[in-house]
């Protein structure tokens, strides 16, 4: 219940014309929950492996980056590996390009076994490299995918962070 209340507050915005609160969406999509969680993390300065990172601007959701993440999750599950580079050589860059995304910078966080969005975000924020990606000021867009492996490995998670090419 506590988790739901935190997200409900985070999804609440203001009408910029009248500065009045906008009621939270009673049924937010998983994409909105994911984006809210990522942007909440980016809104606070934090240490990632002893390096201080200031709060950074919010990211926009990108469905093509989400597709790249889903593709990677399914490939890792189907081919029984866990890595940023697939056995056939695909990388975050090639997967994003295959999904139709034209990038100038790209990064990726992967995980498996975390049962919830809150748990995987906590894990990534405790890992210096993953935290650094989340706090990367150069990124402007993100897609995050979760895929149930139907095995003892549980859910696979792939976050793709990027900035489109101008």
C-alpha cells in the first residue's frame, strides 16, 4: 500500500494555467509508473559509487526504446544468457536501431530476478554503473521493458536510455 501511495503522489501534477492540482490517474499504465519511478530517481541528487550526481531533468518515454528492451529481454530468455551483447553480437545500439530509433547517445541497464519495479530500481540505484546511467544528464528519453521468463530467473528487465540524433 505504501508503494501505491508514493506513486500516486508522484503522478499528481499541476495545471500550468491555473496552478491547481490535477488528480492522479486511478489506473496509470505500467509505462507511466516506470517513467515516474525513473524520473523520481533523477529528481534527487545522489551518490553513485562515491561520485556525486546532481538532480537531472526528467526523461520522456519512448516506445521504440521500450521495444528494444523487450526484444533484448526475449532474446536473453530464449537463448539463456544475461549480457548487454547477445551471442549473435547485437548491442543496445543495434537493438535501438532495429526498433527504428536514431540515437546520438545510448545506454542500457539490465537485471533479472527482481519481482517489482520498486525492487529493480532500488537494485540499479545501489549499483554504481547502473545508477550512473539513470543519472546521466545527456539522456533525454527512456524505455523500460519487463518480461516474465516463466523460469526460476523470474522477471527480466531492460532499461534503454538515449538521446535522439538531432
